């Protein structure tokens, strides 16, 4: 037992001195990833948020031809900016500047007065997503204005305006704010699991391939310590690094997402300290399995470089179920909770959605992950007894 | 004391060690001499419990390397081929880590590391990370690491490989001192002068078999020549098939 502790301490001390691996483990993963994902979400919010609620600036050519319409639009946060332009110039203006331009043709007033469809031209570059939102809002507003005129015309002719509304369709959005946010946050569980595994990579590789390449494996095997204990100490060190990185990543996500203010998107990502602690606890049982898996794979390689390649590939295995789950829209089931890493994904998502899983599911997830970990740890220990390890 | 009886080790179809029996006594330096690929390293690796033999048995001070490997490891210090150290630890920390793995308490391993650093003249680099060490500095660190638990038996695999003259002299002096203190020292080499300068006993090994075990003078007498090198060549290649003068 004492020797496991001594190996653990030495491995951590060495890792803390290796700036490169420390940088990858504690900075790149846990801090950069949340910042990156946070920025993406933030940009998405800014874009759609501006279009759906903020004021719109509308350039209008020949504003004097439709004063009432423009008064109506001004009531709905549309800033009207009149310009002098003919149709050709209007087109050029739209190409040069962002934002839509409304061109009021000469016959607008007369046709309106005559009860004929009055033409309006709305120029906009719809390849810009923010402009798309504005155009949608303007169309709705102008449609609303037209509807009011239509109803007034019917009333003036003694007809019930309801004649124009044969069907009343009410679309009802059943998504809760949390479930809408979860779609965007789907990549979050992937990032957490992947970063956690990555952080154990260096020590796991070092345990076999690294020691062998440096020529320090053989002296290590001549100390009077059971070989299993040497591996256990090293895997424990990898587990500690993975745990630290997991806590950092989750904390960084909690802070980033809180600052972004998902509520503006109509989402309320539920990411308080309680949920963060739940995510850490949910992922904890996966740590030993991850450390042992990487150690096992690395032991079959001939050099540090080769180990990096293979272990990097193997890291994709635990993260594949997450991608499938997102694409197929898998829902938690007892059988699926027996798949390590997928079950952690479900736990993270359920915590973020604020829809707790049955406690039996959580027990299955922890139980299977830990059992797999125990088997892999045992195998890694056995492996250290083999002569072939020396390469 | 190190004893081996009829050791056999096969790698696939190759028999690297083919019935090696040997004996290295306390208070003597025993050299394992042989050409490259003769089975020196494999024999040593069986003795220091990293390889399991396919046949035969060996004992370190009476502890069987097969039945009581931990006991056997406690009784020996090993300098394997290559002498890898941990690059992010200092020389001192490398030594103390092995002290810890040998179960030495903190104060004991500190004192022992300091003692070895002085004895091997390692002060100038003792507290630098091993990352930038020269081959000589690495070997000294690895040697101090092997001696941290004051083992009665010391096994060294080609210890002078890549060392400069000064480092070789330090090593020779140290091995001489250890012998005078009553340690049993077994080292492998393919360099004749080294063996001649250091060894009380020579075990000549070729093709996985022990050709002869004797003192340097006896060796020369047996081969009927005044030069040890000539004796060595005649012993490993008695028919002179490999050419020569």
C-alpha cells in the first residue's frame, strides 16, 4: 500500500514539473474548451437575439409616399432612415451597406386608395443570417398593417372581418426552455468526457511506453515492490489528473454559461453549483476505466509516439456513443445506462435539462463503469507481470 | 553471493542462454566477458528477476530469484543496460525515489542519497533535473540509485558504455571500494582491458554457454598465451575459425 502511495506521489510530482503536459491537461482542455463552446453559443445568441427583439434600422427610399405605414412601423421599434434614391441606386445601397431597404414606388398611394394591391419593394441580402431575421420581422409587421387595412375595408362595406379568417391555427411549442437549451448544450457532455480522458493520457502512456523508451522500466522492475502496485500507483496518478481536469472543466463551463445568459435565447440552462457537483459525481465512476484502458493500449505499443497515436484513436471509442446519441436522439433506457460514457452523457444531459433520471439508472451507470474499471485495472496489473512488457 | 545453475532462456527458436552455471563470491569482482550476443545481458536479466528462465535456478544470497523474487531484489542493486532516469526529477530525487521504493524511511533515504552523491562526485549536478544530463551523469545517477539500499550484491550490465575516461576511473574506484567492503560484484563487459583491470574472477561466455570461469592469470595460462585478449579470442573461438594472426 505504501509503495502505491510513493509511486503516485512521484508521478504527480513529475507531471507537475512537465510544463507541456501540464498545459495540455489543465489549460487547453478545461479552460480553452469551455471558452470556445461558450463563444460559439454567445455568437448564436447575439445574432438571433438582435433580430428577434432589438430595434431594426430600415432605410426607406421615398418615405414621403407612405407616411402612415412608416408611422405604424415606428411603433414596433423600427427606426426609419429616409434616403433619396431611385431603384437602381437602392439596389446599390443594399449591396454596399448591411440591413434592408424599403423602396416605395410612385403608384403606392394611388393603388392603395383605389383598393388595389399596392406594391412595395424590400431589398435585402438574405445570405446574412441577421438580415434574414430582420426581413422576417418586417414582413410580419407590414402584413399586420395590411391586415388592419383589409379589416377596415370590410367593415366599411358592412362585412364581418372574421370572414377572412376561416381557420384559426394555434401552433403550440411544447419544448421547455431547458430542453431547447439542451440541443445547444449537447456538445458540452462530449467536451467534458473527452477532456477528462485526455488529461490521463500522458501518465497512462508514460507507465509503459514512456518508461520503456527512457530505459527506466528495467531498473523500476528490480525494486522489491509487487509489479501490480507499481501500475496501480501510476494509474491512480492518472486518475487524480483526470479528476482535477474534470472539476476544472465543469467549473469553467458553469461560469462561462452563466455569464452568457442563455435566458436571452429563451433557454434556461440549469447550471448552478448543485448541477456542477452532480456532473462531477456522475462522471467519476468512468475515471478508473479510462485510465486503465489507456494504460493497457499504451503497453502494446513500441514507442511513446506510437502510443500517442493509438491511445488518441482509442480515446474516440468512449466518445463515439455520445455522437450517436446526439444524432439518433437516443433517450435513456436501463439497457443504455449499462454503456459506460453513454450513460455519463445521459446523466449530464438530464442534470442540464432539470429532468432527473430514476436513481436506479444512476446506480446502473456507476456500477457498470466501476466494474469495467475494475476488470481493466486488473488486466493492466497482470500485464506488468509479463516479460514482453520490456519490449 | 550470486549463484546460478543450468540457466536456460529461449526467445522463440533462439536459445540465448544455454545452461549457464556461475558463481560470484562476496568480496570479489566477477566479470562476465563475452562477445556481443553471447548471452551476458540475458543471464544478468534472469539474475535480477526481470526475465524468467525456461530452465535452471539462481539465488541471490540464498534467495531464489524464482520462488522469492522480492527477497532476491532486496539483496541486490542493479545497473541495467542504458541506465534510464526520470527526466523531470533531479539526480537526488531519482535516488531518493528508489530509496522510497526500497522501503527506506525519509530521513534514511535523504542521508543515503547525500552520501552517495558525495562518494560519486555528483555535487555539481545533483539538484539539476536529469533532462539535460550527459551519459556520464546519467550513469552515475543510475548507479547511486542502484546502491541506495546498501545491497550486498551489485549487478552491472556494461556499466562503462559511453563513459569518458574520468567517469570510468570513478566507477572503477567505486567498484574496488565496494569489493573491499565485502560486496559481491558481477558485471558484464566486452572490453578486455576493463576486465583485466578490475576483475578477480572472469567468466567467459559465448553462444549462451560458459566457456570458462577462472582468474585472469589462470585464464592466460589455460589458453597458453601471455595476453588476455589473445586468451579470450582462443577461448571463444578455439578452432580459430574466425580468423586472426
